[in-house]
C-alpha cells in the first residue's frame, strides 16, 4: 500500500456520491500514475449503458497520456470492476487495481476471474499480465453511498 491510496480511494467514493447525486448508480473511478491523479470517471450508465466509471476514466487517461499502454498506472474504483471493465483494464495493461466494494454477482475478479486470468496473458501484446488486486479497501465508506441506491448486490455481506 502507498500513502496516497487512501486519498485516491476516498476521491472514488466522492465520485460515486456525485454519480448518485446526478441520478445514476454509485460508481466512481480514477487512474493515477506514481501518486499523480491522471483521470477520473463517474457512472453515466443511465445515458449510455457502456459508460461505466472505469471505462470513462480509462478513455480519459488514454487521451491524456496519448497511449493505450497504461502499465505504469493504478486504477481505483468504488466497486469491483464488471467483466467489460475488467477486460479493458487488462487491455490497457493497468498495473494495480484497488476496489472498495466486492461484486459477487457480476465482478470481474470474484465472480469471473478476468483480472487474475493468466491464460489471456498469453495473448500478448493485447492483454497484460494480471494486475495486483487489492479488494475491499474502504468498503464500509463505499457501502454508505451504495446504500442510497436501488442496488443491493454489492459488498462482502451480500448473500449469493
């Protein structure tokens, strides 16, 4: 863990609250490189089904850095990435992923092991090696925001 991890995760949780305040679901994401904030995203799923917070942050980072190789970056997100976002994380070659809320129903780590799958790493140069994963980081704080929404299927206390 790095000293700035908590700061960045708290910002993700703020972004998830902004998403809720704007009528969307509680998802926020940011990308940092060596302790410097590169890009942010908050859910825009209500307007475009593909505009998950992670997708928007990844696209912003790609444009800012002018590369699809984000191997020096860490992705922070208020909730475990879904399969779509997980594949994008692998293609952009993100080095570390920190998430707050587990997603046992639709997670790309806990439900479908995309983020840790070593077989897709053999499809180089398209996919990266599995990123370092830190899950459940500041989960209670993220859960307070998620509890303001209709979504019940996120968190480590969820029954499958």
